[in-house]
């Protein structure tokens, strides 16, 4: 039986985490292990986790300091054990019993010599698990249209990501210079160096509620504040990420990909590279406003 480790970062998740853990350990036909890192909860999340550990012997708990969800999830990756497959989990969703089995079946049909990642659609539900709709209503494949597009816009929902042993060995071969969210950095590496399988079907109830870190409806003012805070904390975020890939995975890059990433990482030192980047048609987002923001970042050397 295949062994899979679920990586879950918790933070003040007392209201829903037990239900989520039940759905994880009720997965069909797999040997399930779950590593939870609590990111400094101030409610009784840790008490609930310790109670759940009495029920599930394959539940391992790390009670840590508050370092933020990005660092917490990547710390889980670094602390992961030796398993056949790995999956990320949020603390407040509910998984259908066949979720992980479906992902592993899909991954097993691909090239085993490469890092391979699976992700899927989500069913959006309210606090009481009443269905709101699909995260991606159309049948369109959400994977990036180009490699440069994957650098600037995330596409995979973290709680649906499952990947193989080749993936985690590859990920851990380089420690990035800056923090990236797990559902941005890991899919990006698979775009450049591995396989990505997208399943338009949903096997997860993605719960929307007022305490969500992401996903809740925000006012325009709140969105602008978040964007300004992000840009303040992450100046040159995209060019530094390109440099991170060059430093860590240079020997695996094709000449074309090396040139692409090198041009991005060094665009501030060359006017011709900056102009070339500014007029690159692949540097775009799903909205006109988002695309304009990217172009302005390039123009003002903050990309």
C-alpha cells in the first residue's frame, strides 16, 4: 500500500481542524501519515491536535512559533519524512474519501523519472458546507500558457497539491534566498523541471469563512492595502525568484530557459533587457489592472 504524508500548517483553527483531520485519515486505500506544524496558535488548536493524536497514531504534531504561513509550510517540506507521495492540506476544508487515491492514480500514469505534481479544482462551500460553486467553473486547463507566466501568477490551489518523491528530493536540493508560498514556489519548479497534472474535477470542499487567510471577499480598499504591503515587503520579488532558480537549479535548465531567467534577474542592470521585458506579451495577468501593475513594476525597476 502506498504511503503518503499530508503536510498541514495550523493557526487558530480550533473550529474546523478536527473535521479536516477526520477527512484526511478516512482516505481510501492508502497508508496515511499527517505532519502538522502549529504556527503559534493562541486558541485551543493545540489541545484539539493532541486529542486527535490519541485517535490517529500516524498523526505527528510540531508546536512551533509564529513564523507565518509561507515559512510554516516550507518548514513542513523540510521536515517531511521518507514517503511515496506528499500532499498539502489547509486546516478548515473537508476532503472526499477518494481525493488522495485519485491524485496518486494520475501521478502514477506519468513519467516516474521526473518530479510530478497533481492539482485539481475545488468545490467552494460556506461554513456549513453548503455548496457555493466551483473554483474554476469552466473546463479550461488552468496551467500556465508559458513559463514566464508561471513566474508572475500562481495557478495551483495549495490544498489540492499532491507530488511524488522525486519532487520533494528536487525541491530540497536548494534552499531559496527568500520565502515563497508553497503553492507558488513548488508549482513553479514543476513548470520548469517536471510534470504537472491538472484535474478539472473536485474532490475537496474548500470552506469559505471570515477567518480564512485567503479566499474571503475583500473590499477594493483592502485589496489595494494588501498589494501595497506586499510590494513594500517584496521589492524585486519576481526577479529575485528568477535568480533563485538560476542559483539552485542552473544545471537542469535548458539554454532557452537559462536566458529567460537571466534576462529577468538582471533586467535592472540593462536598459535593453528592461525594455524587452516591458514589451514581453507573456508578462500578463488575467485582468488588465493586474497586467498594468506588472508593467509599472518593470518600468520602475521593482519587478
